[in-house]
């Protein structure tokens, strides 16, 4: 099967630090895989190693300075935010961001807000999902294998794993299309597509 993902922790995942910055190339030109969307939001790590700010929605290497990869953020200005740290030419921080996603880059539409990674979370944890149907075990294994084969390609797949009897797939953004395709291919309640960018509220 050919996995098509236009675009990244509830579980231990296999993470790709650079895949989310990739996109198809036609005649030497990068082609967006999605059209623009309404405002989306995420709480994310932002890193600027001197070549511009990137939105890190997957794993972050715990080095100093940190290491990660992600789509470019357009409209980012460190003078507009607080809480950043800098060392060895890199600047970084954790922020709540709101903007639009065109399949290649994230364009800010609101000023980012610093999110203290050490502060007590005020977000109510999502309940643990109920166990999946054991009868779906073969379909889950097939899905994990198919998505594993897409890791490191220009799919933008951020991570995957098996959790509570389901294949759990993390992507930058899904408006429901990827989930519908997974359901059609593997059956209902076999694959969970987790979108790191979510519709902004308010």
C-alpha cells in the first residue's frame, strides 16, 4: 500500500526529526501537499539555529543547544516573544502558536505566547482509550508496517506505534481526510491519526 500523508505523546513513538520539513519535488520545485487552512494551533518547541525559526512538533534532542527539525515558521520575530534561551548561535523556547498551514510552512496569525515547560499543566488529560478489538490484531500489524515503510520519506510522518490495540500515527495536520483514508484501508478503529496542529478556538 502507498501511504499518503499530507504533512507529528500518548505513547513511545519512532520519531523523525526532519521528515516534517520535507515535501514532494517536481522538476526541482518543492510542491505543497496541502492547501491553506483556517487558523490552527499547537503547543510546540520552536528552534532557530540561525536559518530561521522552525516548528518542532516531533522529538527534540536533549543536547545544548537542542536539536530538532520542522517546518519553517513565517512571521516569527524573537523580539515579539519572551522566555527564549540562546546559546552557540541558536535560540529556542516553548510556545503556544496560532497560524495557518499550507503543507510546507506555518504562517503566524497571532503573537506566540510563551509556555513554561516546567509549569503545572492546566490541561485536563485525555482519558486512556479503551482496548482495541483483538480481532483487529492483523490489521493493526499491517498498518504499523505500512506506516513504518513511510518513515523518513517526504510524507511528513512524525511518529507511530501500537497503543492499546491500535496503530497510532502522528502527523503535522489532518483535517479528517487521513483518518478517513486509514479507516477505508484498514477498517474502523484500527488506526488513530493524531494531528499535532488542531483547530484554534477563539
